[in-house]
């Protein structure tokens, strides 16, 4: 039995990102490419729609504090939702906030060029969830805050 190309594996957020993620900037629409001619003709910008779910695509830049290679520490995650997802946490530093993702999936991909190829993943999520406290993330007895 073969797994189809483009298959998305559901994955628990804590398994994928044991130290969590830091969102850099804001959530923005993932728009289709617009050529120079399209811009000159004032054609409307179209937001991408996910083929598998039919949901609108949003993008967010994140940093993984557990990643040791600087070039791979920051990457984009695609959020799939009808309306723009809103983070549940406040900023820790200007423009940066700790986040956890809900409905996380990973799609394996090959990245790099030539002889420098490596295994990579395209991560997608359905939105944000409340960030667990540090004590509970490290196995302590702290309670996880629940969203109201």
C-alpha cells in the first residue's frame, strides 16, 4: 500500500515543536501571484484556497527555538480557515509572541538543491490554541490555561 504524494499527516503540536513556536509579525492572507500586467490592469488580488479543505489560506512567519541551524529556524506556516485566525497570546517582545497551533498537519517534502537536499515538511494548521505554561510543557505540575 502506497501513500499518495501530498498526504498530510496529523501531528501533535508538542511532538513537532517541543519548545513551542514564536510568531514573528502578523497573520496575513496568502495571496496568489499577481503579474505586472494584472497590477497594471487593476485586477483584484485573489487569496489562495486550499485544494484539500476548500478553506482560505493565511500565512504566518514563525521561529522554532529548538532548531539548531539558523537557516532552518524561521519558516512560514499556512493556516487554513474561512476567517483570519487571531493569536490567543500577547506579545512577549514587540512583534513576537509565543504560539501553539491547533489542527497541525505535516507534509513531507524534499528541500535544497543539487547534492545539498534534505528532508523538510510543509506545516499547516487550522488556527491557534492557548499556550501551555512552561511548567506543564517540561512535565511539571503546572496547569494549562484554557481559552474562554
